[in-house]
C-alpha cells in the first residue's frame, strides 16, 4: 500500500510503498478510502513530541472491511 512515512523532524513526509503483515486472529484488513493527519501528528513532525522514525502517522481513517 502507499503510505506517507515520517522520516524525521523537519523533513517532508515521504510517499512510499509499504508492505503490511496479513491480519492475525481477531484482526481485519481495511481498504482505506480516506485518511487524515491530526494535530498530534503535526506536533510530532515539528519535534513537539517523541515519535521514532520511520513511522506511518495517522489514526483517522475510513474505509471498507
């Protein structure tokens, strides 16, 4: 899947192909239709919090199971 990857403070997001593990028992795979970046993600990108890099930010999404 294509993802916006956080590579470090002050760097632009890098749009990359990433691979996901298959879902485990009790998990589902969601085809994302839309996603957003929230205020906490912006804080991490500016160095106003601790986020190890690389990381795929975002927890606001909608899609189809």
